[in-house]
């Protein structure tokens, strides 16, 4: 049987070079699984042995026991997109990602007016919030994997069409059942953008520069909970609750008016490093212009086989769920999900706390979210620079000079150390803010104290979340949409639990002990970071070899089926 390199060779830049093997032809998803399970982007110079000599006799520990493989200077560049285009893609991705959390929080000030207009209880209207959160967890499982298969542009256009229609319906409807259905549709259309956003960054950013780009997109997700309630309160107070949905409709229309003509397809399975002309389904109005044509003779576009008729595959949501149970990913998702859950437990009761303590109105309460947003943006900005700096530092320590043009071979690179080594300072800041928050709000101090704590809580959350999100797309560079949707599912599930129980805990044991409890949960899960830093490289290599064997098995099965078909087919008589 052919080894891993002959099944799917990967350039030093991380660019896939398809060489159709028996296994891949028999089961295309198998190749996706190897790519997604594999430790970054091995370069095909061995078969996952970990000893760097390519003889297949290593110990399987991968990055843990050999220096990183140096780059090959003659490979294709990782992306042909210019620096200006990269910045444009980051801005548009952050813009699109903003809609999911923004739509959730801008709705909150209108809950009471909606309940009054429909003659329903607030609890009944809160069901629409619950439905939004449920779809926020489920929808990315479908659309994230679909974007890996058919490209980012078709999925963006599909989801924003759903989102646009849902907002128009919400602004016009006058029925409780319609409210619930349309809120679920609104969440379905917007929530996929969070998972796809990280995937777009992985499409064009090498591991050496990826940290800064991913954190820029994550900052938009964390900024929304502060800005949206303020704007929602102003719109609801002066123009009525329906105006919030018209505002979102206008925003989505503005996004599409820029996205449709100007944003190119980036999915590497569709356009490689950007040099391959996209199929009509994925083409923007400007796809035939600019830098893409200059690189049509790029090495990668010559090596990729001709594209046949494009079929829309059925997204494999179970593959996304299985990622959660990988040892390294599962441990990190547990830690980070508890982290996010704790921060939601701070934000959900915030309006009630501020209103009761300081007798504020809706607009004033909304303004109190701004310090959290400012801290999140500041934290994401700083950690983005630190991620790129620490990557270069670790690369230098293992004898590799980071290649921002062609990318680095992560097969034997200690990517866990390069990313997770930065978690601890941010985690300590967040833990201190969590503990302080409980005692500050219960002691009735001046308003300055809780606002300062909120700023540091935002910064402390932004750091670990950005680090972890970047590491995920490093580990799964060929299925970033799939792994991002897995992370979104875990995060949303834990956040829903935290939001549901926090008020009961506050009523039972008070603010101080409630947030001490949440803080201790985070501390109890924190050893998972150290465990992954130590054992992650070995687990990555084991995962790669496991899927490599599975692909070989599928290739053998396909060969047997072909032999049987040949035996059954009638022989031509000459």
C-alpha cells in the first residue's frame, strides 16, 4: 500500500496536493479526516514516525522528540493574496462574525415591551432567547463542515440570505409562534459566521501570522455584548422594539452589498492558495481580476487535478462532534468552556445587579457593558501580537525560521508550547476578576469598582479564547470550519448551563460564594493546559497514524470491490 505521502502529499506551506489514491477515491471523507486529524500540515517526508528519517520505524511521538522540519524554499507560497487583500478579508470576516452575538444581545432590551404588546409573560418571551442559543450551538455544526466542502462564499451567501429574511419577518410579524420560529431562523443564519470566521483566517494566514488575524476576528465576537445592549436600548426606547430588526436588516444588506462583488473564495479545497480559478458557484464579480490571475501558473494550480462537476455534499456533523472527544482537544475544550461559562455567569445578571444597586435606566445599564468590551478588545489586540511573537520565539528555539510566505511544517513543531505557553498570565487575570466581582457587587461599592473589574474580566477572557481558537485551526488546518463548529457547540452548551443556574446560585448563597464557585471550577480544570502541552504532540501523531491506517483499510476495501466488479463484468469476445 502507498504510504501517507503518496496518498496526500502536503507542501511545506501546508498546501494540499491531491494525488488520487485508491483510498481517497473510495472514500473522499477519509482524506479529509486524515487532514483534519493530522498534526497541522506534515510535509510527506515520512509516514508519521516522529523520528525525522522517513523510514517508518519511529516511536510515534512526533513533535515531542524531534526538531521541527525546516522549510523547503522552492515550494509554492501559502497564499497569493496581497497584504491589502488579507486586511480586507479580516475586516469583512470580523464584520460578518459580529452579527451572531450582536443579534443576541440587541434583542434583550426589547423583551419586556414585546411581552407587553403580545400579552405574554417575560418567561414566554425568554423562550425565544433559549431557542436562539440552541440554534447558535447546532447550526454551525452543519454550516461549518459545509463551508469546508463547498467553500466559504456559498455558505456565507446562504446563511446571510436566511438571516436577512428572518430579520424582515421579525420586524413585520405580530404573532408569538412566528416570533419563536423566526428567532430560530435568525440564529441559524447568523451563528454559522462565528465558525466560518476562524476557518477563513486559516485559509490565507500561515501559522506564523495566524494569531493576530484570529484574535482580530474574535475581538468582534467579544465586543458585541457591550455595544448591542446599548444600541438596543436606545432603539427600543425611541423607535420601538421592531426597529432593532430593521437595523439588523440594514446591516446585513450592507454586508452583502460589499461581500458579493468584492470578497473572493478562500477555502483551500476550492482555490488552493488562491491561484486556482474558483467554480462559478464560488466566484465573486472580481474573481477574474487582480492578483489571482497573475499566479495562475502557480505550482499548486499545476499539481491539482482537474475539477469535475461540483456536487453539494451532505455535511458530516458527527465528525465535528467526534472532535470533541479527541484527548487533547477535549481537555482544552473543557477548560475553555468552563472559562466562557463563568464569564457568561458574570454578564447575564449584570443588568439586574446594576439596576438594583445604582437605580439606572436601560440606557445607563447598557453603558456599563462598555468596560467589558474595551477590555476584550484590548486583550485580543495584545494577545494577537504575543501569539505571533511567541511562535517566532519557539520556532527559533527548535531551529526553524518562521516562513510567513510558505508556512511551516507543523508535523514536528511544538505548536502546543508556542500557543498555550501564553495562557497562564491571562488566566490569572481572569480568575482574579471573577473572584473580585462577587465581593465587589455584594459590598455595594462605588460604580467605579465593578466597572474596573469588568474591564479586566474582558481582557482575561479574550486572551485564552483567542489563544485556544488559534490553536484549534493550527491542529485542523484542512477542516477549520468543522473544528470551529465543535468548539462553538461546547462553548454554547456550557454557556447555556451557566446562564441557567447563576441566578439560582446567587439567590441561594450570595454573590461572593457564587463567583468563588465558578472561579474554583476554572482552577480545577486548568491542569488540562499543562497536560496538553506535555502530551499533545504525541496525541497528534497517534491521531494522524490512526486515520492513516483507516485510509489504507478503505483503499484495500475499494480495491477488493473493483476486483469483484471486474470478475462480474462480461468479457468482450474478439
